[in-house]
C-alpha cells in the first residue's frame, strides 16, 4: 500500500495546491514541498529496509508490491511493484522533485496553484511509471506524466513555448501509440497462447513469440523509449522542450522524463524480447555512439545556454543506449549510475542556467563572460557541474561512464572506441560553458548578486550527491544489483561474477 | 611511521577544501599560512616516512594502505588505497619538497594578485591530486589523480581568466591531454576485459602470465597507455599544449609544467614497466619518440623570444630524454633525470619568474639584457640552473643524470648508435639554447628598468634549488667517477635494473668525455653567436619555422580544429530537425490545399460527390 501512497499523496497534494493557490501562492508552494517531503521520508524508509534485506538470500522478484483488481474483464490490475532499479529512480524523482519546488519559489509567479498541480502530477506519473507492474497501468501513467508536462512548457515556458510544447506532445504521443500497439500485440499473443488475457508484467515475461513478430513488437516499445531517451535521430523534440520549459520543467525533463525511456528499455525491451534485443545490439551501439558524438557536436555549436545543456543530454543518453545493450553486469550497473549521474549534473546545469536567466534575463552565452569575479560561488558551481558533465573522476558521472564503457568494450571494441571519443567531445563543450560564462572579460556590466541561501541549499544538495556518489558509488550499485541480475537472467546470462576477492575491503587504516 | 602516509595527500586536499569554501573571507596571511603550511607539513611527513622506509624497509619494499573499496562490480573492485615503494617515494619527495619551495615562493610572487586564496586552493588541489597519482595502487585511482592534475593545470593556466587568450591556452592544455587520456581510458577497458583487474601489482604479475612476449594484446595495452603518457608529458605528437601553458603564473609553470605533472607520463611507464617489456616494439617506439621530441623541441627552444617559452620547449626536450631512457630499458636513469630535472627546471622557472616580476611583467628576452649585476642572486641561481640543464661536466647534477641516459642509449641492448647520436646532438643544442638565454637575458645593455626587487620568500627557494641542482647528482655516480649507484640501487628494488652498469669502464669514460666536450662546445657556440655578436630576434624562414614549434599548431589547426568548428557551425540548427519540420510543413501544405475545396458552394460539392461516385464505380467495374 505504501507504493500507492507515494502516488496518492502527490496527486492529492497537487489538487490541494491548485485550490489553495488561488487564495495565496505560498500555500501552493508549501503544500507541494510538504507532500514531496512526506514522499521522501517514505522513500528513505524503503531504502533503509531494502539495504537490510540485500544480504538475505533468495530475494523475491519484487521488494514491495500492491496488487488489486482494476478492470478484471480485460485482465487489468492496479499492480505497483518496486525493486532496486525502481527504488533508485523513485529516490531520484523525489530528490529532484523537492529541488524543483525550491527553484520555482521565486521564478513562478503566475497561476502558481495550477503550476504546482502540474508539477506534482508529473511526479506522480513518473513514480507510477517507475513502479507499474501492469502494462496497461504503465501506459496510463505514461500519459499522466505527459499532459501536465505539456501544460508546464506551454504556460510557464519562455518565448517559443507553444511550438515547443506541441512538438514535445506530438513526439511523445505518436511514439507512445506505437508502444500501445505493441502492448496490445503482446497481450493478444500471450492470451491466444495460454488463454489468459492479462497485462501483468510477470506473466507476459516468458511469452514465446516468433522472431519476426518479436522484432516488430520490440520496435514498438523501443521507439517509444528511444524517443523519450532520446536517441539520435529521434532527439529533435528535446532541445526545444528543454530550452523553452521553465527551470523546474527542464530539470524534470532532463532529470526524470528521459529516465523513463531508459527504464523502459531496461524493464521491458530487453526482458520481453531478449533475442530480438541481442540482434539489435549493433544498431543500438551505432545509435548510441552517434548520439554521444552528434549530441556533443551540437552542444558545442550552441549559443543558448539551456540549448547547449539540452544537447549535452543527448550526448549523455547515448551512453545509456550503449550500456543497456552491452548485456553485461558492468555496463548495466553503469547505466543505472548514469541515470542518477545525468539527473543530478544536468539538473544542476539547468538550475544554474535558470538562476542566470533570472538575474540577467538572457541565455545567450555570447553576452555573458567574466561573471566569475561577480558571482564566484555560482562560478564554482558552474565549474563543478561542467566537470561532472565531462566525466571528471571523483564525481559520479565518471563511475557511470567508466562502467558503461568497460562493459561496452567487452561487447564491441570498435564502436566503444568511437564512443569513447565522447570523452574528448564532452571536454570541449563543457569547458566552453565555463569559458564563455564565467571566464573572459565582462561583455556587459551586470549588477548581479551571488547565490542566496535558498540557492545555496539547492546547489549544496546537488554537490553533496555528485561528490558523495563519486567516491562511494557502491551505495547505489548495491541497490541495483539484483535488478541487473534479473535483466541478465532474462537474456540467459547467468554467469554473474560476484565479489570473488573481497580481501581489499578490510580496512588497514587503523593498524 | 608508514601509517601516516594517508596524511601526505589528505593535508593538501583538506586545505584546498578550506580555501575553496572560505578563502574569500580569509586575510591574505591566513591563506598563505594554510596554503603553504599544508604542503610544508606534507613534506615533513614525507621526510619522516622516507627515513622510516629506508631505515626499516617493509617486506619487499612495498607498503599498502587501504581505505575503502571504491566499487565492486562483477569482480572488478578497485580500492582507494595508497601504495608506497621506492619509486613512489622518489616522486612524493620531489612533489612535496619542490612543491613546498614553490608554494613559499608563490606567497611573495602572488601577493598583490586578485584571487590569492583561489591560487593557493588550486595549487593545493594540484599537490593532493599529484600525490594521489603517484601513490595509487590501482590504475583507476591513478586515473583519478591523472585527471585531477589535468584539471588543476587547466585552472591554473587560466588563473588570470579575464584575458581570453589565457582561457584558450587552458582549454587547449586540457583538451589535448584529454586526447591522450582517452587512449589511456581505452587501455584500462582493455585491461579490465583481459586481465579482470586494475590493481597495478596484479597487472604486472598477470600480464606476463597471460600474454606472450610481443603479443598483439600486450602491444595494444602498452600503446594505449603510452597514448596517455604522451599527452600528459607533452611528447610528439601531443606536445603542442605545453608552450601555450606558459600563460599561467610562473610558479605554476615551475610546479606543474616542469617539475611534476608533465613527468606523470614517465611515472606511468615506469610504474607499468612489465607491460612495456612485453611489447618491445612499443618500447622502441618510446625511444624513437623521445629522441625525436628532444630534437624537435630543442630546435624550437633555439628560436623563442619569450623567456618562459624557451624553458617550456626545454622541458619538452628534457622529458624526451626521459622517454629515451624508458625506451632503452634504463628505467632508473629516467627516474633519476626526472628528479634532477625537477630541481633545475623548477629553479629556472622560479628565477625566470623573478626576472619577469622585476621587469614589469616583460617576457621578451630581447627587451631584457644587462641585469646580471643588478640582480646578482637571481643571475647566479639562474646560471646554476642553466649549467645543470646544459649538463656542464662534473660540477652539475644535470651532467650525471643526462650522461647516464646517453650511456644507456648506447650500451643497452635496446639502444643504438642512432639513439645515442640523437641524444648527444640534443645535448649540444641544449647547451646552445641555454646559454643563448643567459647571454641575451642577463648580459649586454639594459633595456628595461627594474621595478620590484625580490624578497626573502623568493630568494630562499632559489638558493635551495640551486644547491640541489649542483649536488643532487652525487647520489648516483657512474662507474668511471666513484661508482656510487645509491639512487639506482634504491629504485631498482622495484624497477627492472638497467642493463650493463659499471662494466667496461674505459668505454664509458670515452663516452662521458664526448658528452662533456659536446656540452662545452655548445657553450662556446652560444658565446660566439649571442655574446660576441649582438643577438637579433631573427626573421629568416628557418627561424620562423622553429619559432612556431615546427608548425604543429598550424597543421592541427587546419586538419582538426577548423573542420570540426566548421561542421559544428553549419549544423548549429541540426539538420535532422529539418526532416521533422519538413513532415510538418508537408502536412500543412496538404491541409492548405484541402482547405481550398471547402468553398461553401453547393454546386462544387455536388460535382465532387458525382465525380467521386463515377471514379469509384469505374474502379469497381474495371477491376
């Protein structure tokens, strides 16, 4: 039931924020903050419980679940379930959710109640997507997160918001419909084979499908997910949506919505269609490597700060495609870390871009420059997250990229070598941010204040996570391990190497 | 005693953290005490640890201190742990001691600069990262230090960030070295895939067991690691970033771009020596690259106008010697030259910085001149450093270290007459450009008034380094002159011992005499060219070619930089988006056409229905 509460609290909070926001915008802000905070506490509780059961043998397939009938005639259940992978992403959701409310505190001043309603409903939809274990329910939540996001971009966005919100909606909706077709296809194939018509994930999992049908059904799922991810050449909605969205919208888009695509690949595409996925490996590698380099090249060319960061997302998500389709433990564990790392570091860069825009009312990096002397704290933060984005060791992004590429190397040496050029490319565009925004001589004399207490709180939280997980990534790796093993089992790779030699773990410090 | 090891890198990291967070609010003195003091403490600890290590060596001369497992995935479990052996002791000695002297110097040098505490924060971060690099017990932690020092190099080259030229130099340094780093990263993936570990000792024992001599895998692994070393140590073809890196303050050039970071590549190869020994072709390549680099950079140094650029090219050239030594299997000679080079090159950069500071930030040597009597201490220390660089025989440390390399280039089974000749010719060039620098900078007529006169904090480090540049060589005397292999005896506890040492005294003596005469000859040529005649900047084609560093920048600009920028620029709006906007436009067009039929006129609709019916019937009938 606790999983349902996670979603219900957010949905109720959203409605309450909408109603009370008409009286006083502060009500809406505080209600949102409190409801996400309650969710956070629940998530922390689950996290602690999860850590305790890791060492127990024979872990069940789901850690927590809630299952009740919804539309029994069609075999639709309200089935939410959570394992390590879901847990990590749900934790990321509430963390970025909290920050999103905080960054909107001063930025959003129109229709505040409705804004927070949308914000909370998006988060509810995302948590639903990460926990739904019934394919119909999954599709339902997929739509729940889409529509409020459309409003978020369309109402509170920047200059070109209407175009961007349409584009976002059409891309996601069109690809979502393909997924719906594929879900129905799977449903009927399974039903005709076994006589049981159900949308239940676990039951559909072992469905025998002939290879050519499997390929098309996989494509249906995959297209929905790679559009969301996004992979080249389906990325073109992203720069517009990210750039035009308000800061909170950009953070949620980059930090969470893109992750639903990655989650879908890991949760559905590979386990449902293991053979088709294996056949697709080389194509996925090519798309991944192309995304890494093409995204980086476009990021380098941009002059709009948010657009630059948006394209860097395309580049980073290329690693996810590479990692997911390497089918080994190194890469899959790395992919999960990459989802967290990208959520944090890109989120932070969007937040910084938002803070800058609030202060100087432009996103054009050509008129910035020399800001370091005026806002050294902000400069330091910009530097740190630019470094995170280029994968500096010691920060969590490095762990992700290293694990992904190490694993990918074992799958395809040549394409991994090409993808590794992304390390150089990300250096080029990330340093350009620092150079253009904070270094150089001032183009204009902006009279701007450095970070205030609320902003320091936001950036401080992000900094702690990015450094802490860079040095102690095992906290996340432990949580995702069993999910990764499940994925590997589903494609018939059971020889998961475990801690063979733990001898280094003994601490000799105090000797 | 050895258990204090962790403090050596942690102290600089700690003071970095304090300075980065609160430095803005500190008075200058507090930042100075914290920034330099932390390195001083590290140096002191290093001394204690070093003495403890030598007097009471641990088993196998190896000491490991483990803190936690970084991560553990699929059996790959690199840990955060430090590894102390004679090789890392030499490096942490140089890093902390030379580092401390440079920090002291910086207090005075940077005193009036904006961002004093930021400078010390970066410098401390650098020292901490560099110590991590050389103390890491696995290649992943080494890579962390490796990227960390690259970052600090970027930050400090661009320290005066308001000038976009400095920013460009900083970015160039980071990006060019990252090219090498990427090769190295792929090398790590290869090692993970084939050996299943990144622990250095495990690699060194596993590799010879798994890979046969000169097998493809061993060669690939060695080549990829070499890529990283070439970038960091500014060797051909990735050397172009170092001369531009001189945009940073002089202490930065002394610490990062002379004494420590740029020799990280030498450390990496020495540390993973077994991999290179498995791949003799790669080792030969290292020797050839070293020889080529030392000549290319030596000639470039001959034509520079900027005092720091002369020294930068000289650094590239001297590291070329170290690579030459590594290539012929004389690992201890490379490490010995690293240490001596750190002394005299740090000295030269610091002295050059003092000159620059005194002459109102003038860098052009042709606008200097005639200051030898005005600032005698700077002159004498600079002269001592130069003599060591030019390896004047017997009295300078540089003679002993360079001579050792030349001797092995000849006598080692992997050496050859060609490598020796290149090294010897390089030594000749070195002597010429070194004394050209001295004569033009300090002799002749004075052209710029002296402003600032250096104080104690600048003078003391210069004197100490000058002493070291002279006597540092006596810990390793060749067979002909006392035969005292203290240094090589120490590091060869963990490094493969150099081939033939101390045998064939007569031949070694002859070769030493040749080397000594060459250095003196170079000095004499410089005297003829630059003291007897009035030196000029030189405008002929060859000089311009050397001045540009053999046109590497020109070439890279055209084959890499411009095409990439061009491609990025023309595709700024993402041509893939055109496909989607094209589809949207097509639908819009169709929509526009259909709208035209919606006229509201009944007869048109009637005709449309009739025509449609006729066409449908026709199709049904005929098909």
